C-alpha cells in the first residue's frame, strides 16, 4: 500500500506541469505548477516532503518565487541553502 507521500506525489504528477528540478544542500528539489489553480509545489523525494503554496494566499510571494525558481532551473543553479531549512 502506498504511503501518504506517494499518494500526494502521484496526484502532483497527474495534475501538474513539471517546471524542472534543481540541486539543494539536501538533495534534488522538483518544481511543479498547477496553472489552473495558480499553485506551486516543491517536492523533495529523498526526505518525502513537499511544500505547496497558492497564488491567492500571497500573490507577491507566488510571482516572485515562480520567477526565482524558473531562473534557478534555467541557469542550472542550486537552491540557496537559506531556502532549504524547511
């Protein structure tokens, strides 16, 4: 039987658009977006954790984070360590 993380990850894969991945001090972070709901998902499969945030919760954070994440992915950069302390 799949655990809770596997079920949530399966939902993300089926319903979201994969933006890319980047290295972090804790491994690799996958970035997914559900456009019709304006929601970002950051997934760390190694530690089986994910972060989700909707645009309606904080529109400025959403736009700034989306731009930063796209830039990190496009430039093949690592996520800054300060952002990995979740």
